[in-house]
C-alpha cells in the first residue's frame, strides 16, 4: 500500500530504480562489512581497490591551504576551473569551447540532472538507449519528463538509428547518448553519430525548440587499443556535454564534473541562464571549493589506462577460456559476460558463494548477463578465476539436472 505521506510521483521512481535498490539493499554484496574482508573479489561497482593516486592526494593537500579568507566560501562556476575545462575541451573535441559555456557540477550525476531540468518541460519525452546506466530513467522522471526506452542493436551494441527515429514525436525533447557506453563498453563510431545528427536535424524542421542530445561522456578518456573518441558534439550542435573526473581519477566519492555547451549551439546564451538556475535548484549542484581550486592540477592526472587494458585482456581471455561468452569492451572499465543461465540474480548469488561479487544484468536491463568492474586489482582478478570456473561448471551441472 502506498504511504499517503509520500507524493505519488515516487511510485514511478521506485519502479524505475527497483533492480538497483534490490541489489544495493538485499544482495549478498550489500551485506558485506566495511572495510571488506581481504579474501573477497569485489567486481560489483566502479570503486577503487588500490590506494588513491599519489598525485591526487598531494594535490588536495596543496590546495587545502587557504590563500585568502574566502577560500572555502560559497563557490559557483568559478573562472579558473571554467577556463581549465574550456581549454581541455578545445584539445579533446577540437572545438572552440568558451569558459562562459562551462557549468561546474558535483559529478556527472548532478550534471545530467542539471542538463535535463534545463531543457525538458513537464511531459516532454526523453529517449535513452538500453542497456543504460541504471539512473537515466529515474533522472528523466524526476525532471518531469517521459522516459522512452530504445534498445541498441543486440549484435553490435551500436545505436539503432531506425528505432530511434521511430520514437521521435512532436513531444520529444532530448536523447541521452552515453559513449563509451556503460555497461556495454561500446564507443559509437562517427558514422553512427553522423546518422543520429542527420535524423535529429530532420526532426527539428518546423520546431520552435530542437531535440537536444545530452552526451554522457563520463568514460571518454577510458578507451583502449589506441582508438579515437568521437563526441556527439562534433556532429550535432544542439548537444550538452556532461563529464565527470571521478572515472579517470577513480575517486567517485570526490565529485567534480561539468556540463558544457559547444560553440556551434544556436541560442546557447539563453540556455546559460537555464543551466545556472538548474544548478541552484537541484540542490546547489556546484563542486565544493577545494575541488574547484584543485581542478587545474586534477585535469592532468589519470589512472593508468594501459594497466586497465591489461586487466581487460586478462579477464576477457580467462573468462572465454572457461567458457563464458564475453566481448572485449572498447572503453569504460566494465565487462558484460553472459551468465550460464538466464537467471542472472541466481548466478550472482552462486558466485557470491565463492566470494565473488558482480552486478546482476537485470540492474542494467540486460537479463542473463552480469557486469564486472575492472577497477578490481590484479590479485583480486587472479584469485577470482578459480571461483568463476567452479561457478560456471556448477551452473551447467544444475541446468543438466533440471533438464534431466
């Protein structure tokens, strides 16, 4: 029965987040003590399993020393970090981003909320691609929008442009594009992004307000095999770019990111005010003072991407040798193997019996799979392989007994 003291809109939010909440409150992983036992293998989420980057700690230690009496006063979109971000985007995207078009947020989670509340009116539709990051639907609902789910191509994990075009209606206001994609690891290629831009330009004809792309680029620096990163903003001017430093620094608890408008966006001056007001109204979504002061140095830091690639290669080859079906991701720090049976929650529980913890695929709308985070360290990966093999064998034995 609904609690009469809770607004009805939370029913939809509860339903949208049910798989996530079930895992984070009821699973064996959610019952682990903090700190975790040293003999477990935790692949469930993108938390660090090594000590933080030495340069990160030194940077915060340096910038925590106040240089004036307002050092820890209220901070909005401060000029120096905005300039740093604009210069970084000019290099990475080869576009002349302006500091005035950078809006600093406490991570990409807040950035997406700010972007959605800035462009979406109540009842307007927002397309998101499935499998998704598990909070897109809820963020759209919270912004007053109507979520519209479109499945990616199951063979390539690429965007299904024909399916997207079929879902564009007069009330469509935005589409969230996450590349590299969490959880599939797919980097959408230039031809796909160019095709998406073309169909959105066609849809915009005769509209007073365009359909926006909200580009979730949280993992754009975590790419493998020497690949280039094409941004949706390079192909479609009505794109809001969302980014977080929490992935490349592997510091998800120290949250700083931004939303940025590309220089070719029409009427971006009007959108600046909407973004600033959204930053205020979603709960003062500005990074704290220390992280803003430190951003010029944080911009130059990163976890070891070649090391991540080595962990990816080791894990993919070992799982394939055991018998798992798993693709090698092009980016992000996730793998998405198929479970030996369709019940991914049951298989996650089976792995937990071997002290291996993974994210069931139902949480990311991929039933029959499970997600592995490569933020685990090498020792954890090596210790897990025997358990992965035993769980695979046991799952097949149980399936054979059921069939028999």
